């Protein structure tokens, strides 16, 4: 039987939809809101490049991907794991497979198919979708406030609220981070948004920029301090993009922020040890051009040779030993990271210290948060969606726990405006 308790989920991304799934499964009346005219826009964008839902690596390695928050995620992932996610997807009718890289993808379904089925199921369960409703904070009675399309503010009488408003990258998908000011005004501590999994800026010459924009550099190794990543990189008009760049972009961003030098080194021939490379270069006969020699003997193709010319001096290229060093450790002069709006994800948002183990904001009892709006970051590889699904699932369970068993009189929504209420709920911190 349907419980008459109404709860509001705000944000129709993976975290919010997962929360709505858990809450409606428990029999609650769920209303879900989004500022956009449809659900899951960033999820659909993620689907364009091959929807990488999660990863198959073992638990400790998986949790380590969350960096400073590895310990928190080790516990969270034990409660809603990548296997749990795959089992849930199977129930939804979506089979998954593990790719050669260990990444997990849907077998025969697109992001659009998954979203469509998911929304239909939620609709059949009675979840009410309110699109074009922008969350604007809380009313004087603590109810969530929305600005619908008709511009007449709506105060929604929810017994509890779960916010899953996303991070601040790709604002065109609806996740513009403007919610941060609303929570900061309620004394919730937020870490500033920063780009994560983003490209880097390099001040290319006009010639290199126009000639090689969009060209790939294949199978190289990128190193920054003790971190390294392997794969293909793409030259862009602004600098470099691609998996290895994204993997190191957080470290690069933090070094730039501190004003420290960025020791970003690119190995263009990662399969050839330095000494063998030196040998090969030393055997070059004088007649052949350097470009031809490097293409034929070292197999340096694409923009690789031009990249060497772009960064190294003519003297460096003439000296076989220095040239070999340049090929193995080409120092990339990073100027900046690409802007937040272009990044795949964002770091920053609600600090974990602000929520209890059930994802309830300690200063706003009855208000739960989940997904990328929390301050965590992880590399690409399925860790972002897994993080959103896991926190959405667990925050919804936290909300159920807070409401108590069905039939039990529900808690009165708190008055979030009253400063004396801010420290009323002394929950255990998730940290
Ligand atoms: C190009 C790209 C590719 C990606 N590929 C992958 C991938 O392959 N694998 C992976 O794991 N991750 C990937 N990601 C990241 C992944 O999509 C996100 O981490 C994930 O969508 C976050 O889920 P979320 O529910 O927390 O937030 P979001 O998906 O951002 O959803 C938040 C929702 O809240 C709504 N909202 C925001 N503010 C308000 C407001 N004030 N009022 C009402 N509604 C509001 C938004 O409209 C949005 O619908 C990719 C991201 C991008 C940009």
C-alpha cells in the first residue's frame, strides 16, 4: 500500500533517479523535480562517448580511485557496490559486460534506452516528475521552494528532501552549481568547484595549433610527479585532451593553484627504452632528413615529430642524446587547465563533514544530499557514475531511516530558517 508520506527528490540525474527508485520501492509518494525540461541530460552526454557505467576492479583498488575520500568510499561501496549496480541494472533489463580495460558498459542498450525504461518504471510506480522546476531553497516552514516555468513560486509540502543537484561542469545539462549559494546561505560548508577530468592549456605556436588541431598522439605515457597515465591524447587548439590528460588533470590543477611548477612529461615512445632509442638515433646516416628517419626507424608518426620541433630547440634535435631524452621525457609547458564548464566532472561542493553517515545535512535536518554535489572526485572509468549511483542509493536509505517505519508518525519538517535549529541535529559525521 502507498505510504502517504510525500518526499521530494531534486535533480533528475543518476543520483536523484536512483534515490527516487529506492524511495518509491519503499512505498513512499515521491515527487522528483528538475530545472530542465527532461531528465538525465548529463547521463545522456556520458552515453555519447560509450556509457561507462562502472568498473570491474577489486574493491580496494576501486575505492582508491576516490583519492582523499578513498576510506569513505570503501565503506560506501561495500553498501552499494559495482556488483549491486550491475544486478540492479539487470533487474531493469540492462545486461552489462566488462571491456578489455576492465570498464563496464551496457551490452545492448544506449544511455537513452536505459533512461527511458527507468523513467517509465518510476512513472508506473507513481513517481511524479516535475520538469522546468528550479529549486530555490526553503520556505519559512522548511519546505522546498521551486520556481516553475510560470514564474509562480511553489512551496512543496515534503516531509523530507533529497537534493541531487550535480556538480558544476557542463552547465548546459542543468548542473550549473547555482545551488551552492543557497546551501552556503544556510551555513553549509562548501568547497569551491574546480574542474576535474579536464583538458590542459598549452600555448602552441599559430602554425602548430592550426596544423594539428584535432590530431591524435597515440599510445603514449604522460607523467606528472609520481603519477602516470597511458593512452591516446588529442592535440587541440588550446592544448591537449584525452584519457591520460584527464587522469592527471587533478594533480596539474592543484599544482597550478599553488603556483608550483608542473613537471608534466610526455613519453612519445613508451615501448622503447631510452638506451635503445639513443642507439637507434646514433645510427642515423647523414643523408636522410630527421623527420623521415624518425618516422621510418623510430615510427614517430602523426604530429609527434612536429611536437618535438614545437617544444625543443634545433640544437636539441641535432644532438642524438638530447633528442632521445626529449622523445622519452618531453616537457609540456602547461599554462592552465581548461575551464570548469568544459570539464567532465567537478571537484568541490558539499563537504563530507557536513553530512552524517546517512547523508543528511547536519545543519538542515530532513535534507539529504547525494551525487556529484558532494565534494569528491574520481577519474573517468565508471567511477563517477558509480559514485553518483552509490550515494543516491545510500542517501535514500538514510532518508527512509530518518522517517522511520511506514505507519509511524513522521517527523515534522524542520524550520531551516531558524538559526537555533542549525545545531539541533547532532548526527555522526560520515568522516
Ligand atoms: C562528457 C561527459 C562524459 C561523461 N562520461 C562518463 C562515463 O562514461 N562514466 C562515468 O562514470 N561518468 C561519466 N560522466 C560523469 C557523469 O555523467 C556524472 O558524474 C553524473 O551524471 C553525476 O550524476 P548526478 O546525478 O550527481 O548529477 P547530474 O547528472 O549532473 O544531475 C543533476 C541534475 O540536477 C538538476 N539541477 C541542478 N540544479 C538544479 C536546481 N537548482 N533545481 C532543479 N534541478 C537542478 C540538473 O538539471 C540535473 O538534471 C561524464 C560527464 C560528461 C560531462
